[in-house]
């Protein structure tokens, strides 16, 4: 029998207020050992406040925070950041410009010089930067600076790693590469990590679990697949990935719409909106489906996005492979495959 996963982080009905604003209200979630959890949401949703509360930079007004099954914040209890065994990687990396790479990584280490040197070399090897310890930060690329910041955070062997939008200063191609490297490093070290971003693609590709926040409240906590395929409400559906919302009239597990009869994941009655992700839309110049007209087309090599106007002037976006080609003005047959989620 498999033992229960060890809980490394637990927030219990945590609230935080700044002046007249509620930054966080009754937020609860748990992070298990070796999990990567992403706090996802738009600016001002409370994700960075959540990270700061876990780190101990600020204290909650209500609720409790437990780290490694130890109460670190709650009624009459507050453990300062330096006693929480946490490493942090900041948005701007926060490297010391007057110290070389090796001294940056060694900054938080205690013990003899020889032991520090060995640990620095170990961290440089871990992040793929062996041999650059003597370089100054300004001589490094953005991706290298990010990896040095990660090495510095991991060097003191923290129980938990917190990352506040660490890829936001990188260009798109580099961001994807460094994100993959980070995920690999976290897997190899087995670290528990909480990652903050407003980028849905980053959250979906990097995480074991995602916490979706709006206006200081937790709307959904689940796997990337659950968040994307089974959003709990329209707001989550529209924020996490691209969403076509089709008006329909439901009777049980079926719903009548401009796209014909749709199959629903859950029975419903009356007027609803049906979530149709672009990859569930199929276009063809022949075959079954309702008529539509191509309004625009975007080509991405392995995929293409096509915007189509339907006969009632509503619009739908399809995401398909590139075996077939479409041009503006083409008449196409539009069909969808389910089951689909209705709200």
C-alpha cells in the first residue's frame, strides 16, 4: 500500500488585507513533497501575495500557514523567513552585481571555504554552467543569469523553492528552453516548488497542480488537465487557454446549437454556454458539418489557427494540424467533437 504523500505546504483559509483592499480571501490549498505548483492569474489576483506569505515576507491577517507540517504563521505564531528553509528566485534574479557567479551562489552558504567551493561547483554543474564561476553577472545572458539565480536558491538545500515569474525577462524562444531546463532540474533534485506566473502556457506545461486565482480568491485547484478540460466556471475557462463559447439549449446530455446537436459532459437543462476548445473544432471543404466562411488564417508550422464566421454571424476559432490549407473567403464545413462542458 502506498503511503500518503507528505505535505510540504498548506494554506488554511488564509486572508491578507492591504489598506482597504482584500489581497487574499480565505485561500486554502496543499502542496505535496516534490510537486511543482503554479499560482496562475492576472495581475492583482493575489498570486505574488500568496508567495510572499509562504516565504514569510508578510504575515497573514487570518488563517494558518504550515510548512513541512510545522505551523509557521497563525494566531500568536510567526516564523521569520530565515527560519523557514525556503529558497527564492525573483523576477529580476537579484544577483549581486559586484560579486562573480561563484560568490553569488556561495552567498547564503555557511561553513568552511573548501565546503562552500565544492557546493558551488556542484550547483554550477546542476544548472549546466560548469566553468563560469569567475564571470561577473553582467557578462551573462538572461538565461544564464536565471540559472545562476536558481543555483543560488538551491545551494543552501532549502525544503521549498519559490519562484516569482522568473521567465518574464526572457524572450519567447529562450523562455521555453529555460522553462524546460528548470522543470528537469526540479525533477532531478526532488524539490517542492511554487511558481508564480500569468502565462497559461507556462502553467500548463510546468505544473503538477495549478491554483487559479482571481480577485484574491482561489477559483480552482487541480491538475493542468483538470484546469484546461474541466474548468469550474466560465472565468477559468476563458483565462486558461482559448475558449469558444457557443450558445445552446440543453436537454439532459444533449444540447441544440448553431453547430448542431452537441454532447455534454454533464446533463443540463435550458439555455447554456458550451465551452469548445479550438482543437475540438474541425474544418473541411466537404463532409458533414454546418457551413462557415474563413475570415482569417494563422500558420505556425505544426499547427494552424483559423477564424470562421458561422451562418448566424457568430464566430469560432479552430486549431488544426497543417495537412489541409485554408484561405480567407473559403467556404468550409464546421464540426466539433465532444463531450463538451456546458455552463
